[in-house]
C-alpha cells in the first residue's frame, strides 16, 4: 500500500515526528510512505484547504491508496478532505478511533490533530494510531457480528457521496485556480503524483498548473 502524509503550515514543525512514526510502523509492514505536505516553515505555505485538493488528486488518480492528513485540531483537514468524491476521511485522536474507523467505515484517509492534545507522549499516541490503522485486515466490523450491516452502510454512504458531489475534475475546475496551483506546487507532491498516477486526465490537469 502507498500512504501519503500531509500537514499544513501551522503544524509543519510536527512533520518529522509524525513521519518517523509512520515510517517505523507502515514501512515495517511493507508499505511505501510519501511525505507530500510541509516539512518545515521554509516550504511553500499549505492550509488545510490545499490538503483536500492534494488528497483528492492522489487518491482518485490511484497514486496512493491512503492519506494521513492533519491540522491543529484535525477538524479542518477532515472537512476539507471529505469535500471531494473518492475521499472517505475519518477523524482520529486515539488508537481506538483508528481501529474502529478501519473496521467499520473502511475509508481511505485519516485526519489527526497535530496541536490539540499533542503533548507529552504524543509520538506514542501517533505510533499506536498507525499500528491500529495499518495492521491486519480492514472492514471486519466491530463487533464482528455487525460486519454485514456495516459493510452495507459504508457502501451506501459511498454511493450517496458519489450522487451528491460533482465529478472530481468538474469540481477542481470550478475552484480558484490559485488554490489548485499552490496545492500541486510542492516538489514531493509532484514526484509522488506523477510517478504513480494512473489517470491521464488528472495528470494533464495537474501539468496545466506547472
């Protein structure tokens, strides 16, 4: 599995801590990790609005299979990512959230709080979140006897989102072009996207901003 990590400007200083834990856990499980957000304050400035655009492009193009995003509270990134078709993001503040989201909702993105509650032992909490998110088979239900109804409802929700949102390219073309330009301007994002993108239309769209 290919996993992208992204964070916005206010939490750039947390990137190294979170990346290390994600690499230790996901890398140890054989997953590939791509650090596509802000590494430090010298990077181009991303807000949680840009994270939604980046996640939508990476997931819908199949450049990555999963996105770990975050902002100060995790709420802005959550709302931004879930604004797009093909992105099903859960809110995660502890390992139980990660486990239950993986088993019940079986989405393709998580939004973490990188400021609120990110204090002593935060790196341990993040590590255990990643262990629960990426270890074992997902979509098994919790409790297990409710698996059938939970899988059915997750599928229905995906269909509802597909019916009530614009196709991704239509939506992206309706945005302020400067938002998209900033979102796709990072070198690490471009490397991850173009090296693994499986959608020629989305690739051409991104190239039009470069």
